C-alpha cells in the first residue's frame, strides 16, 4: 500500500538540519530522515502531495532555503514521488473550518496542508498523513498535546481522514 502524505515546513526544517550525533549514538533516524523518505518514494511506498501552485514547496524554500530544498525536490520528482493536488480549488468544509478556527488553527500554511490532504483524498477514505512535529496540528493552545490523537485539531482532521503524524511515527511506517 502506498502512503500519501505531505510534510509541513516545521518538519521539513527539522529534516534539513545537519544531524548532531554524539560519538557512539545509534540515532540513525536523525541522519537518515531525508534518505528514508527518498528510498520510500523510489520503492513507491510513499507519495508526497503538494499543491499545483507549489505554494507549499515555496514555503519549504523560505523556511529551509532554496539551495537546500531544490535538490531534494529534484530527487523526489525524478523518482516520481510527488503528486500535484489542486488545493486552490479545494475548500475546507464550512463546519470543519469553523471548528478549526474555534480551536485556534488559523495559520494559512497549515490550512493549505489541510486543503492538500482533502484534495489528495478526493472523496476516498484511505488516511492521508501530515508528517509534522508542529503542535498546531494537535492543539494550537497546548503544545504538550503534540502527538495526542485525542487533541482537538488532530481529532477534527481524523474525522476527514487526515492524520497528524509525528516524524518518529512517520518514519516507523516507512520501514
């Protein structure tokens, strides 16, 4: 089964940082994050969804630098690992949008990710993953709820088959 997902800018920034590994450490995840994604894309186990206007990749470039993101994108595109979604035309259902606003989920970039997820699903029910360590995808008001699927935003998104997934959990799905 292929996993359809996207990666928010906060997590992309984490993935692009040079790993600082103590001598003798076995934290291969820290070193191999982008490589693990590339291998999963090449094996067709993973597809990264972005919007057709490339606003998400522009945000990655602003957050991480164009020099860092361009070779990553090129590699992912060459491995046929990118799916372009028409997020511009995808509306967040009014009831969901209202509940997200009430939960203080207001960032335009985060809402773009929700629209990408909805567009990628296109009425299908397989889960769409948002690989993120950004607490806003769980509870913008309480950073301690990051990773808690019962948190307000995570719960609302799950009702629409969009699953917030911390990077550590995300990588475990790729192996």
